């Protein structure tokens, strides 16, 4: 049996359950995060080896650190005081998913993906989720990641 087909099947099933949970309950099971993250790690290790995994990990860490710094600066300037953004503005599950998905991409793909995902989240929050306090960012990230995987975007 083709290993990549198994990875893709498990990723799509797990990602679909994650998206369903996030859209319905705004909570994601820890075991689903672990399975999806593991699939992402195994996927990139199989595709690019340990060097590709380490390279993607470092670029994801740098990009996400920059992203968090910009968000903290935005809220500091907006509210004139330091603001906790983790668990207030972005959930821990969203962060874990961002890192897991980021492992499967080089820096250019990560920038394109995150721009598309956060733009889609902003549009959906204006159109669909305007009456709710939270946005299912994790579900949006996973759904978009599955679309990219199915289209062979990362090959």
C-alpha cells in the first residue's frame, strides 16, 4: 500500500473531524491535534527527510514569532497596554495547528498559506461569524491545508 496515500487518508479524516469540532464547538480534541501533527511531521519527513523537517521547523518558528510580535504590537498600540493574545485572541489549538501545518511548507508556501488562511478567516468573520465572539481559525487552517494537500501544492 502506498504510504503517502495512507498519510493523505488519515490527514483528511482527522482534519475533517478537527474542522467539524472547531466549527461546531470551538474546541478541538487534544488527541486529534496529536494525530494531525504527527501526520504532518511524518509527511514532510517522508517527502524531504530530516533536513527538510528541520528547515521548515526553523522557518515556521521565525515566521510565527514575527507574526505574534506584530499582533502584540497591534494590540499594544490599540489598547495602550500590554495584552495577552494567547487564549484571548488566538487559541492554543490554533497555534499547534499552525506549527504542524507550517512544518509541511517552505517559507514562501507558508507566507502564501497563512495570508490566504487569515484573509479567509477575516472574510468569514465578517460574513458568517459576526454574531459570535470567536472564529474557528483551526478549522479554517485545516480545511485550507487539506485543499492544498489534495491539489499537490506541496510537491
